[in-house]
C-alpha cells in the first residue's frame, strides 16, 4: 500500500492506494473515526464493490443511499436525496458519509456531507481512475446546474481517501481512458518528466498493468497534493489544475450532462488549450501534435463539438474563473508548465473558436 | 453609528449599527467590494426597505430574488430558487449576495452564497431585532428539513453586517418580542449585569426607544462576537449560544415551521432550561420565576406545547449537539452563566418533560 498525506493543518488527511483496501477492516477502522455511517454509491458500483466494503465495515452502523448512475444525475435534487437519507437514518453530527464510486458519487456525497448539520465527516472510496487520480483529492464537492458544471458546491475536505486499485479491474475501457486524460493533465501542467513517462507507459496503463496504474495514481496525487496544500481554496495556483476545464465544462454543459464523460471533455479541452497556446506563440506545432497524439492514443477525443463560437463563449462565461467579466484561461507556456491568464487578445480566442467549433453563425 | 468588529483572521468583518444605513451610498460602497449584486429579500420587507437600499446602491449592477415570507419557506427548494436566480443573472464568483430581511432571509441567502460557485461574498442587511442581535452575526447559514431545524447548512461568514435600526420601526410587535428573547439570552448566558439592564429597560425596548435598542443590539453583538471569535465552528463554547434552542428547535419542528416564531420557541426553551437547571440544584425557584417573569413581561410564551415526552425527546435527538447518541443540554449554573453538558440524569429530563409537555402517553 502507498500512502500520501495532504497537509492542510487541522484538515490534513491521508491518501491510501493499493489492492484490497475496501475489505481491510483494520485499515478502515483506523481511517474512519465515526461509528455511524452513511454509504453513498450508485446502482452500477454498489453491486460490484458494496459486498467487499460491507464486510470490511462489519460491526459498524451502516445506512445506505444508492443513487442512479451518471453525470446527468449530479443535481441538487440528488444531493437532496442523500440529505433525506441522513435525516431518515437519524444520523448526528458525529457520523461519516462514505462515497463509493467515481467522481459523480464523490462530488454529490461530499456536498451532502458538507451541508448536513453544517458539515460531517466524509470519506472518499474512489472506484474509477479519474476519481483516484483527481476528483477524490482536494475537497472540491458539488453538483451541476443546467446553466453550468459544478456551479453549486462547497470546499469540504475528506478525512481519508482510500483508493482500492482492484476496482479498476471492473472499469469500462471508456472510463479508464477518461481517467488517463486527468493523468496526462498532471504531466502537462507541471511535470514534463511525468509526461514523458506517460508517453512511454501508455500501453501498460491501457492494459491495466497494476504497477503502472499505482505509479500514475501516486504521481498524480502527489502533484495535486502539493498544489492543494499551497492553495486550498483556489485563490491562485490551484486554478492550473483546471487545464482543459474551461473548454471542457462548456462542452459537457452544451452537449447535455452525461453525453461526454468529464475526462473526455477535458481531453478535447486540453487539445484546445494547446492550440490556443500555439496561437499565442508559446507552443510549437510539434508540441500541439504531441499532445493530440498522446490523447488520441489513449482513445480520447481531441476535437470539440461544432457548437459555434458565440454559444461556446456563452457557456465559457459561466466558468468559476471568470473575473470582472473576463474569461481566464489555463494555457501552456511549454509542455510541463501551465499558467492562468486573462491577458490574451480576444481576437485570438474568437479566431480559434471560429476554426474549431464553427463561426458566429454555426 | 456604532461599529463592532468580528475578529476571524482573513474572514473578519464589521457590524455597523445605526439609523439610515441602508440609504448611505458611501457606507455601502465601502462595505461591499463586489460590483455585481444579487438582492435577496421577501415579499414583506422588499416593499418597505427595498427602495431605500436601491437608492443607496445606485450605479451598481443589481439583480433581485424576492422570496415568500416565513419560516415555512426556509427550505432547500427556496435556496435553490436563489441559486437559479444567480445563474440566470450570470453572476460570477466575484459577485455578492445581499440579504435584506430577518433571520429566515439571512439564513437562506447566506446558504445560497456559501454554495454558489463554492462560495461568494455575502452581506447581511438585517431588518428584524432578532436578526440584528443574533442571526446575522457569526456565519451560521442554512435551511430547515422536515426532520429538524437548520439541518442543512454551512458556516459562511458575511463580509459585513449592516443593521439599519430604522427598520425596527416597521416591525410587528410579535417580531419585536421574538428579538427580545435573544437579547435576554445574552444576559442569561454570560452577563448578569446586562440581564439586570434588560429588566430595568424592558419597557423602553418594548416602546422602541432608539437609544435602548441600539444599546441592546450592540451589547448582544459584543457577547456573540467574543464567543464566535474564540470558537467559529462551534467545537465548544459557541454551543452556549444555543441556550433554549434544543427545546426551542424541537418546539418549532413539532408545531410545524412558522407557527411559533423562532424567538418565541427559544423563550419557552429558555424557561425549560431554567427549570431543568433548578431540578439539578443549580438555580433556585426564585431564579426560575425571575426568568419566566422577564420573558412574560416581553410578551413571550414560557410554556411548551403538550407534545408528550417521547415525541419531544424524538425531536430533540435531531439536535446538532447530540454526540454519541446523547442529547447535550445548555443549562444555567446561575443567571449569567451557562454550560453545555451531557452529564445529567435521564430521569431528571424525563420527569421534567412529563411535567411540562405531558407524559409518555400524552
């Protein structure tokens, strides 16, 4: 088992990575202080991994709330169902909410935990690669609004992240690829060596080689932990982890939640960010080709839907990084180094959107 | 104008108290950094004080969300309406939510501000005595659940509390009395001298003497500011401000939200806490009589509804102070000194409930 620690003072917590963790009663008992638990999962994951977890939690008081599967259900109404279940089970402030599933389950359950009695303990038990490398770490929780992704939410750190890598064995190929998109993001944002490692080991990742997966998870979490420890509430540097997300969230919202997986939209968004960076003179054409090739090899989309420029801009304006009406973009100064900037010519963005998603009249 | 400061490091903020503040453009501009605003109010308060505030905010971008009036509407569904309005107005993370109204408006608007884009600025503009002395200060926000009061919420501090005391002129008598209940609470919890002052000046408060009201507001906010500064997230001492609230919330929930005003339920709850304290040998019969007389003189109820003991206990068990299944009570060691304790004989509580709300079979 690998262990990493997120250093946030009184809100510090461990990330535990390895096989068999969901059934490890001693580990679970050590990581979860509460004795009254609410398990939140979905109809796909609960039958697969619920039995192992229930065995690991034998002896504790365990209520359950099983949600429908998919981003289309990441709504305030679904979070409200979790809150109803907490009240119905008569759980008090000393309970813990456990999220068993991917990013959607973690985001909803974490938001419910943040709101219930103004905040109860929360444990992430991520079962997708995307959740294990990214969404379960860092305390961002929330739900979507028809007007935009993750517009309703809270910063609420988990008390532990327990990533049982056995769960990746039951993950559909498309979900695995979506997780690899976020792994590639960590290489692009801040670690050129890791990017090279991913390029050399992509086939092992796609073949679900346990050693390669554990390394990718650990290195991604290390990158995220370092940034989150320095900027928990996204006042600055943390925004870099949003590489590809301004474009990606617009794609997800515009296409209707659930049609694009989050990681797929981020992949196309990263390709757009690379192209924009090229147009600003920071990346060369070969860099952009390298990004697109890596994403393509992973089976990820690199081109956005043809929404048309104005619709795309409208969707992007609901981004949480917008300040004083101006869209801030996370771009690449070079491969392995991202910046967040509002200092770009409007025409460059408009021209790129004309070329990639269609012009004003598309 | 009086000014007090809540000292919470990066989350510090001023409380401004005085007449005419809602129309003071310079003061508002200084206190509210955002330029894009969402005014949240209700159908009763908006027509009375909206015009003064709008004049004070002339030149800023101001969207509005006007809610129905009353505790029965303090629900997740109503908070969701505020969130919809924020998205519809296309407000970004650099906006501010303004709450113009009493405790219900402040709690809902504050919760929406806490959740929108994971937290935007929030300004309290309390227009009831209860909100000016208590609910607008300290960052507790939230909504009710059919299963219990304030079960869904967040700690989210305002950037400013601006209490225009002119608004107390349009307050119904019953609402004024409900606010006085919380003023009396501050005397009982931590300041025997203030309690004596209230006894001597109750008639002036009931006659809405501006000087007496400003003193009562300032002194109450001082008490609260001191405690909140030491215990923002209610890990300990802050629970003392819940005197009368464990019984009071049970009364509000059991009677159906909106039938008892919050301050009325707290008044009856404080009388119950005093009686319980007498049964534990801490207060004398004369102390209890003194509490009941003061509350009664203010026009407040001192007896709970006859719910029956078991129903009352069931309602009390959803209290946020419950720990390891045990109801913790805020009681009085003497008038002017409260403690929060789980160390009482169950029989004493049960016997008191038998006497005051009816026995197990009531």
